[in-house]
C-alpha cells in the first residue's frame, strides 16, 4: 500500500502530503472525526525502495495548515486546508526568543546526553515560530509532547510549553544526581566502616597472638594515638 500511495502522488503530480497525528493512535485506520484540525504540510524529498520490499522516504515539514475538511476514498484520506495564521511580529517577541535560547542553553549544559550542535544554528533563524519548531524537533522528548507543540498555534504558549518541559526534565536530572550523591556517600561510609572494622580485628588478633607484653603495650599506645588523631580531626 505504501508503494501504491507514493505512485498515486506521482500520478497526481505532487510531492506534498499532510502529516497528521490521530488522537487515537491505537487505531491504524482512524475515523475522520478522530483526526486533528491542525496538520503539517510536508514535502517528499526522497523515496527509496529497499530490498526487503519496503519503501524509505524523507519528508520535510513545510508549515502548519488548518484542515477545513477530511474525506476519504477507499483507504486513502484527503483534506481541504488553508494556511494557519502565525504571527512572528508581536510585542516582546525578542524577549521570548532570548528566554527560549537561554533556557535551551541551560538544558543542554545540564542534560549529559544532549548535544550542543543546535546552538550555532539558532542565530540563522529569523522567525520566532520557526525557532520554536526547530528547538522542539531538536529536544529528545516523547512523541506525545511534540504532538502538543504542533497543535498549539500560539507561539508564546508553545515557548512556555517547551521551557516548562525542559525545566521538568532538569529537575528530574537534578533529583537523580542528588540521589546518586547520597548513595555514593553512603557506600563510601560503609566501605570506610568495613575497612576500620577489619583493621581493628587484625590488630586485636595480633594482640591475642602476641606473647610479648612490650609489643602489646606498643599496639595499645598506637590505638590511643589513632583515637586521639580522630578526635582532633
């Protein structure tokens, strides 16, 4: 069916298609009423038939669109849509832009498995809407969060959602680090106690085995000095 679908695109003479995220992901053929009104217009950049009989494609997201109507013919879905009105020039847009970038920098510095490769590209992006989309696509968040970003048309709300999600993950990492630190300190404490107990056992055994009163006195004197040193420290 995948090959037939892309053959249909070629027959129609277009390389564009809509990408939608059904609310009910468990249904492979959702009812039209289960499809969202906000979709992504994508362009087919590459199609490759691989030896296992499957087809690999590369899609490029062009823009959000407002779906006016869905209809289907057989197993194919079609839609009538128009462009979404997205405002890049609004009051305090520079403030929100800087806030998003600073939050992203903090997130990258805090999360060990996230690359900073995106930071050098951000100054090339002019529109605040494009910036939020690129940042959202970069973040290693679950698909459910990305779907929420797509459906949110208000740019300020998207920025707030992204920053909130980054802060939430930072808090989780900080809590994890705090727990790890406590565990490591507890392990070090137990290892130290175990070492001291073993050392004491050996000294006591040496005292028991020793018949020389002078040696015993030396051991006892050493123990007193060790205890005194601990108190001073």
